[in-house]
């Protein structure tokens, strides 16, 4: 038997990530008559890449050392789902019966707001955290912008939580979290971004949602293939 060829790790140009999400619609009429149809098919598609900073970038003055950090945000939207042309209950189970459509020229996906979360873990004297937490988050967001290219500038970051951690056998430190909120979107497409930083190395995923825009009823496997083709997968 020949083993398959499978790539290891993330190449320089990035690695593709994707997941499909669907809804369900059950048609039932009397005894022994039930058919499962599929609605609201979306493809969450992104490119994961690796970025590098420098270890010295983790220092904040002489009091705080950033150990790790995570930033994520997502545009929220409302999608216009309507029935596909000619749908009826006699169609095969697994047929996709809804389609995302434009409304008044505003697009199938109507942007509403953006939300996100940014958190960082640092080593510091715990009595410094209450005065230096803003510097920790500023460093993390700056690193996210410079190394990861995250479009976090459209969010207002609101302080959410601070936790100190002490141990008899470990360095003092703490974790700090901010929540992000914004009303300036990137158009009629739902974008998402994640950023994870650890010891000078960052993993980033940039992506957005794609919707089933085909008005013709079709089995789910056909719709999946169409969406994969549309993103060049």
C-alpha cells in the first residue's frame, strides 16, 4: 500500500482553512412522509499564515514582559435568505432550497456591526498591572497590526477584565482582556480575523464568509463544490 502525500506545517504563502455551515428544513406530512432539505449554506474560508517579530518587542519599559496574546474580530451581518425558484416538497432529500440575494442594491449580506476580543498574558509585579495594563494592550494591538496585518483599527477597545496570577514556584503576572466594538464595516461581506502571538511568533487567519448565491435548487454536494471552486480550492 502506498501512503498518501500530505503536507506538514504551514507553507510561506499560507494554508487554506474552510468550514461549511448549513441550516435544516424538515417537510413532514402525515405518517411516513418526511423529507430533510438544506437551507442557508455558507462557506467560512480563510488563509492562515505565520509571521515573526522579535523577542525584544515583548518588553514594556522595564516592568512588564508580554508572554502571549490573542486578538480576534468579526464583522456581523444579516443575510437575505429567500426561497430558490421552483422549490417543492417532491425534491430529493438534501436539496438546498434557499439562496442569498441582493436587496435594494445593498448586497445579500447587510453589515450591522463588528465585535472582537483582545487578551494578553504578561509577567510583571502584580502591583504594576493596574497601572500598566493599557500599555500591555497597546503593545499587543500594535503587534497585531504590524505582524499580522489585522484590520483592528475599526474597533473601539473597552477594558473588560484583569486577573493576577501568583504562585510560590512561578513568576508573578496576569491576564488582561479588552472587548472591541465598531460600526464601521468593510462593505456587504462578513470578514473575520484571528491573531495568536507567542514568544515572537504569530499565527494569523484572514478570511470571510461566502454564501450560496445560485437561485437553482441543487443537492448540497453540488453547492459545496460550486463554493469551493469559487474560492479556488
